[in-house]
C-alpha cells in the first residue's frame, strides 16, 4: 500500500509519497479525520474519467487492476490495489489516466486537507486483485446479522456528476498487524454507524449471524450496516489497513428480498 499526493503550484505538478493518518483498530476516535463529503465506485473507461481540476480535492483508491497517472512531462505514477492517490490539481488537462477495462476505482471528494509526510512500510500478503472486488452488505435482520452482495445504486461504468455521488460525513483509517500465522479469533461487535469498510491491505474473515463467511482482502468493500442486533465478527490476518467512510445517504440502504 502506497499513498501519493499530486498537486500543482505555480504551474508545476509535483508528486510525493505521503502517509495516511491512522489509529489502532481497537481504539475509537473521530470519524472525520479525512473530510470526505461524496464518494462513488465503479469501473469507468479511463478515457471518460473526469478532469480532476473540475472535481476539486479528490482521492482515488485503486480497488483492482492498476491505475497509471502521467503528467505533462511524461512522469508516470502507477497505483496498485489498495494504493491511494490524493489529488489537489487546479490546472485543466495537466494529468492523464490509463488503466485496463477491468480496473475498479473508488473516488472521493474531500474538503481541502494535507496528508502527513510520514509514511509506513506495509507488508503485503496477497497478489494484486484483478476484476470485480468483493462487495458485501452486512445488515441486521430482527436481531441476526446477515450478509449479501451489495446492489450498488449508482452506474458503474460512467461517472455521474459529483452531486449524485453518495454522501459522507467523513472518513478515518485504522491499522492493526495481526501477524501472518493464522487469523485472529476476533470478537462479535456491531458497526458503530453505517459505514463503508475498504480493505487497503491485509485480509480478514467476516462472519455474520446467519453463518455466512466472506474473506475480504486488498481492494474489497463491505457496507457495515448492522448497527443493531447480534453484530458480526472480524478475524484479521497480516498488516491490515482499513479505510472507513461514513455513509450519510439513504440511497445505499438495501431492501431485503423475501
């Protein structure tokens, strides 16, 4: 997992490696450390990707495949699954994107913020993901948590206007190194709020009350919506980094099929 900050000042585009503000996964804290206000995910063609200069401050998280960003001088940065690009670009047409059709990305518009200069060396356990990421909804059904695939309510192959993206009240990052020998035993718990949990690095086993077990790893997403009831259990493995995006948009709520 790597994080890079791209910005242009005085007509010059700079790229530097930075970090993400994070806390231990067992510690509660503020949910708006990263001031995300809107987010969207999908697999749009790179030729139809909107100019970042028209989006303002934006984060791009590679979910699968590889994303290449090239500036006017021909310098290219490549992001793999779990990598994060933080863009503060005001000049139009100053960067170009390239990726294969099966590449998935998450986009998030933020208020202006500055990522920390310090960055961590992260140990990867798994090969890079290709194709559709695992997208799971965990919700409470009369006291028992259940898991099913997300029915994402937005188009996946075209980027809609930002005003139509899902709304958020902010985001935060957690880290916990579980080691590489075996999955941690975990504990049953509820989601503290409706939130998207995006795996930036590491692996887990998520078990819901109905007995369903999913195995998210780098690039996978879970909509944690079981704020009531028996909750779910997460068993971690490896140097596990998670990006949690609060969900403030009822359009993401699912309707159970009976």
